[in-house]
């Protein structure tokens, strides 16, 4: 299994393989093949498709999300500003102005729509969904200070 293969995408939590580089008791570096398995289901909002989340660290703000095939979420705002890195698969994000962007492996985006206000049709924030015939695996990084990146404008990150 490569680092991006996924198993258990049905009703069972996924298992994501990765290589762990570590130091043994004699000071020798070694590689061990491991699996991330602590995935829990979650939803962004009422009526949204469930997704799998693994927080990775108890005291950190980095986590993996697996969007199963067919995953969709209605209009919503990111709870906190975050970077979203696509490891495999694809997803789309549609903004309130109607632009739909498809983001794939090796690409990343910044989710900073916390200041949105509902339009005349009740839309607020963005729509999102999985694209294609493989699950979308995302690495999400949030700031330890939830308000730190809120309101960041394009080009602010250099």
C-alpha cells in the first residue's frame, strides 16, 4: 500500500498507510510502515454527507479528512481559517459569486470565509464536494489561535 491508498471506505473507518522515520535505542534511524486508524465520522452541517476525520495530535490543529465518493456539503462557512492540502483525489469549492474551483493532488487552498453574510437566496460561505472516482484525502492545518488568520486577504501570505 502506498502512502495515499485508502482501505475501509464503506461503513468501516479508513486506514491510511504512511512511513514513520524514527530512531531506535542504538541511535540508528529506521523506517516502519504504519497506518493511521483513529478516524471518526463527522458532518459539517445538517443534511451534509458524513466524512472521516483523524485529528493526528491531541494537542495540535492538524488533521486528516477523507471525503468518500459522493460526499457533498451544503452552504456553510469554515469554522476557523485553515489551510487545506489535497493529498489524493479531488474536491470542489463553490463560492457565493458562483465560481467553482476543482482542487486536486498537490494543490492547496486557504479557507477564510468567516466574514460572509447570507445573500438574498440564503447562501452563505461556500458549497463543497468530492469529485471523481476516488475519495479525496485532505490534510488540514488550523492556527492554534482560531482568530489568527480570520480576515486574511489574497496575497497576505508570502
